[in-house]
């Protein structure tokens, strides 16, 4: 069995600044002052808190319903610190060969996200090797980390962090290579 955790962190503050400034520009008004921007951010933070629990329940149902056979949703969590939003999804997979098949249901009406579609699982010299590149996070849009823990210890890997068998990569467009067996 393999446990896979995908964590994304996004700072929505710069996006709110741009939207507030553009709205004022379109209206032919002066750009918002710092105090106004802080009020907008406080309002958005409050709205996020008010809707997070219900949205998380909906997300859990949507994610669980869209997973392929042999993949289970173990945990979904979200956290807000200011306007820094962190989302964590943990999956349990019966077999490493299922990693490229993972599809995560996106927002209603959107195609599913396939964060590991480019990953490859192959046999090399009696070992099972998982390799691929993580999705690229647009510049300034946040960060991503991927953690893997298998019921069998890897024979080799390129993870920059390993703690008690938990392999973790962080960044954008990072290479993943893990061999088992």
C-alpha cells in the first residue's frame, strides 16, 4: 500500500490587490488606499471561514466519488492563516501503479485534475520504479508538496526530505523518482 499526500499553499492576497485596483480603474476611480485593501482582505477572510466547513464536506464527497478502484480518500483538510490557504489531500493506494491514474474532481462542471498523469510506473532490474514531474505552479501562485510513504521501504529515491520512511518533495515542477523492491 502507498499513502500519497498532496499539499498546496496559495496566497490570495496579491490577487485581491489586483482585483480591487482593477475594479477601481474600470469605475474611473482612484486606486484603493491601504486601509481599504485591508478591509477587503478581512471581508474575504471572514467569508472563507464561513464557507470552508461546508465546502470541505462537498469536496470530500466529490473527490471520493471520482477516485479509481484501489484508491481511497484518507483525509482532506484546509487551513487559513491570514489569506494564505493550505489544502491537504491524502490518498491510500493499493498499488504504486495507480499513481498515474489518480484523478481529483475539480470544481463543479470542471474537468478532473490529473496531477500525476505524466508519472510512469515501470519494472527495472526487478524493481518497480515510479517517476515523473510534479505539476508546475505558476510563479507567485503558491507552492506544492508531495509526500509518499509505502508499506515497503524504497530501495532508492531522489526525495530531498526523508523522515521515518516518509519521502517529501516541495516546489514546482520537481522530479520524482522512487524505486521499490
